């Protein structure tokens, strides 16, 4: 992997032009509106992803009112070719280049003098190169799984001469939404490289997201009965539950037998999955770390329970380095392990994935005036100083209520840039990945995926183009709603994390903003000029309706509600439930199915 974060070169052709012009030739542009008689050339040994890339290019050019371009493997002339993927014919052409030293997602495209070439590293570089070319040069926008905006090329659409190379700064990118996790082709279009193993879509990154592992590497229901000493000592007692694998406990990290067992589990995993570029060794998702004399002594010396964890991880990383050189060993800096230890440092083959679960959804992480964010900003600076491979686990929703508006749209871009500025190599943007039709999910996904692929992008521009292209004539009221929601949260002075029971915790007044938001979406529906746009508006309206019904959201007994309030709420409740059914809402919070909430709310309609 190159040390530089990313390299985008547009107009490299200026250098080529000087040398060519010195020989008396002037490079010529390519007119994408005049592709009749052209073909797409792929190598006879093209990978499945390169063949699919060619098919995608042909399909979208035709949607842009272009010709049907044949896909061939041989050439009998020197021009009117679109070379897709590496190969001999491409390299020998006037737009040829070598991809041998490209990383797996590096891409380059060249257009001049009657030819175009698009190729990249394997397995995903060429496919991502096609999508980048279509976005940059044709104006295509992959908005949602069922909405790709393809503008017509028109009678004249010159590009170049151009030579562009791109090296993505992040090797692991995950916009964690149900709309993308359940749509692998769309994930590929968004260049989210963590969703599918399908080789035609480029497969997944060898670097995987790091997640909790101790419950499976040393399960308490396997070892706890005979060896309670393998597990955490908390309040003078060993926590070794036998009814689960360890969700409520942690291993004792100073016990040599625990080290042996987990080491064996890690090496076995790598033996069975040689394609993995990393392996995780991570605390379980609870606060019950071991306070035994040996563990406590390490943690006291190091000023953080990360002391005993990183000591443990380093020991296993040494064994991994011997048997699987090149593989990284990852752990989370999460909650009680978030702070850097005083003296223990990660081994060269250790990854740290820093988690921001305590941080504010309203203010950028770089905002030192935010009391929730300032400590995290210090932690990322500290980790960046001692770790060469820093990954990020960031939180992008309200996990207590997926449908309630979360005013974080303006912090997504600054946060991604903040991570990259501190040398992040991969980012997991956790959102409602186990649900669909959550609050403004499609807009958020578009912004997140776009920023992960290219952190230099303008967030406001991404927001505006999505709203304008996806909602068309219905866009203005939706934009008003979003702007007021974000402005109200920012003006409130509130600071709150990713778990909010009600809108006021984010500085939102549900009693005024909710009904007003519903009015904006009703206006948008009147402006929608076709059924598809109406469905898109309806889906986006779910959050406003959820906000409007806040006064009765948690009510279980209708008899305890003021009758006048209930009369006001019932039309909104009815419409809310209709929208949820129409758009297949399946969860309103992280751990519960929506049927629980639907049943409760339906009681208020009787």
C-alpha cells in the first residue's frame, strides 16, 4: 500500500501533451456523443469483475442515448476502442499503460485521439474505474439501488484529452445501511468493498472490519465450568456464565492458558481462511474486564485497561507474524480500552480500530468546544502517533430509535476527513445495517459512501445533488425540512451521542418541528410528478411522521392519553403506519423488530 493517502491526477495529459506536441502532434479530445462504430475491448483472460465492468459501461452508455457497444476480445484497427481492464491490446494502444504495480483498487483512465482506456488493480480497480469514469465524465450518479441518474450525452460531449489516476485513501469502506448490505450490486457502484464475495463485483476487501471475538475464541459456556479462572474477576468473583458464550464477561488476559487458547483459535482461523488480510482479537461488548491482581497491575502501570489487552494482543501478533507474515492482527480501542497505554505500543502487524460510541451526533469530532468530542479527538491524535495502521468504527444513527430524526448530516463529511487526516486506513460507518427505510437512510448512505471513496468531496454538493436528482420538483420542501432540522439542533446547544430516547436530547422540539415537517412532505407529495418520485418522498417522510407522533410513541394504554391529544395524533399515527408498511420498515431500534412497536401503536387507533 502506498504511503500517500490518495492521488488524483486530472490533466496529467498536459505533461504528455508537451512531449507529443514537441513531435508536432496535438492530442485530441474524445466525443462521447459520437461512439457509433466503437467497441469495448476486454482481454481474453479478463476477470469476472472486468467482464462485468464492460457490461456496466455498455449498459449505461446506451441508457445515455449512446449506441449499443459490442464487447470484443480482439482488435483489427487502431482507434474507436474503449479498452476496459488490463491486457496486451490496451497496453499496446495509444492510451495504454501498465497496471502491474497497482494496488487492488487503484484505477486509471485515459481518453485521447480516438481511444479510451479504463483499467485498475485486481480485483476491483477496473470496475471502480468504470464507475468513476461514468460519474466524472458522463455525469452518472448512483443514487439508490433502484435509481441511477443517467443524463443524455446530447449531440456533443467532448472529454479530455485526459489522464486520471486514483488511489483510494481507505482500503476498507463500509456504509452500514440495510439498503446497501442487501443490494451487493449497488454496494459495488458505491465502491463499498465489504458487502459481497461475488467475484463479478470484485469481492470484498482482504482487510475486514474488526469486531468482538472473545466470546467465540474462548467461550465461557465451554471453559467456564472447569476453569472459571480463565474469566474476569469482578467484585471478587469470577464471571464465567455457562448459559452464553461470554456476552457478559471477558477473559482473564494475564492467564497463560487463556493466551494459549486464543492464540490457537486465531491461528486456526487464518489456516482456514488464507484469503484474510487481518484477524481480530477483541474484547466482548461489555464492561466486565478482569480486575485480578495480575491484570490490574498491568492496567495500573499503563493507566488504562488497554494495557492488559494490548499486551495480550501483541503476544498473539508475534505468533501470527511467524506463521502468517503480512497478516494484520486487529483489536478495538473501545469504551474502557479507548485510551493509549503509557508504555505498551502496538506491534508493527497490529491494527487499532478506534471507536467513537460516546461522541456527539450534532458536532464534528474536530470541534474541541464539544465536551463529548474533545476527549476522542485527543485519543485519535494519541493513537495516530503510535500506530501505523489505524482504523475507525464510527456511529451514524440513533440506535435507540432508527426512525427518529438524527441531526448528523452536516458532521459526516468533516468526520471522515478528520479520520483520514489522522491516517485512518479503513472506516466502518455503523448505521441501521439490519434495517431498511430508516430516517433519511438513502441520503445518508449516499453522503457516507461518497465521502469514504473520496474524502475531498464537498458534502453540501453531495447533499444537494441527491435531493435534486432523487426528488426532482418535490425537492424544495424536503430541503427546507432538512435545513430547519439541522439548524434547530445546532442552535440548541445540546450535545448527545448515538442513543437518544427522544428528540429533545438532540435539541429538536417535536411539538413544532414534527407537524411542520409533515406539512413540508405533504407539499412535496403534491409537487411529485410521477409515482416513482412519490414513493421516494413517502419513504423520506417517515422520520417526520415519527417525530410528529412523539407525544404518544411510548404509550401502552390509550386510556391514559388525553382524548384531545389522541384525536390529534390518530391521523398522523395512521399515516405513519401506512408508510412503514408500504416501505417495509422492519426495525425501529437496533435489537427489536418493528412488529413490537406496530402492535403497541395500533392499540391507539382503536
